[in-house]
C-alpha cells in the first residue's frame, strides 16, 4: 500500500474499473490524531495557552492533528 497522503485510505474498485475512496490517508491519520487529542482536551487547552493561542483551541486542535498526520506520513516514507 502506498503511504502517499492523497491516496485513498480505504480504496474500493468497481468491476475492475476506477478506484474510489473516501478520505485520504492523510485525512484518516489526522482524524485518528484528533480523536486521541480530544481524549485529553485539558492538555490541548494548556498547550494552546502555552503557545499563546487560548482563543483558538478548536483551530489549534485541527493544526496539531494535521501536523501529527504529516509527521507520521514523513516517517513512513523513510
């Protein structure tokens, strides 16, 4: 399986034709990271406050989730 970020996370093929997918691998990894981060929102809020972004906790959560996904993809490409 390809670790490319734009590759479908759960591809399906219809009658040997085109490959269809929903979310990309990157989006799937980001969603899993977000799920984990949401399980400890106190830590996310504290980190956002430490980084000077207390009013942007939701956006900060999204940024962190994507950063974790990108880091995982980069590591998998090694």
